[in-house]
């Protein structure tokens, strides 16, 4: 079993940076896959980025080169470093964890990111 809790959302100006955190209730090296989705009002939830326990990462085209997914194994925490933020990045950001390829996906409660001047 695993639980994940996001933090770090807020209001940021266009072009600014923001870092989101996702704290896991167990060693993140024991978690097969972790990542982020986001959902803007009136839109479907969309994939943002993911990291496998091997360290391999993947990004959505819309954030590639601007967002970086990292992790601190000692803190059991995954991060989403967001740079050059745009108003269209405004959304609720949700962390997820898959303990194995066949396990049910566990979601966090979400954290709001608003990009506006």
C-alpha cells in the first residue's frame, strides 16, 4: 500500500518557476512508477510527466524542456520543477503512484497551480 500527498501549488506570474512536491508513505524506490497529471477547469485530466523506479523519465510534449521531474530518495519525495510557466499551465496538479505494472493507481488530493499576472 502507498499514499501520496502533494504540496507546493500557488499563484505564480507568467515566466516564473514553481516546484511541486509529492511525498510518498514508503520508499519511492519500491514504487514502480510515479508521476503527474493535471486538469484544467472544463478539460480532461492530461498526462504531464512520469518517472520509473529506474530513474527513467517521460514528459508530455507541452511541458518538455520546461518541466523536470526529480526525486529525493532519502525523503521519499518526488518533485515537479516547473519553469517558464504559461497561463495555459494553470490547472490542478495530481501526483500518482503505481506499486507495480498491475496494481491499482493511487492518486493524491491535488494541488492548484495558477499562472497569472
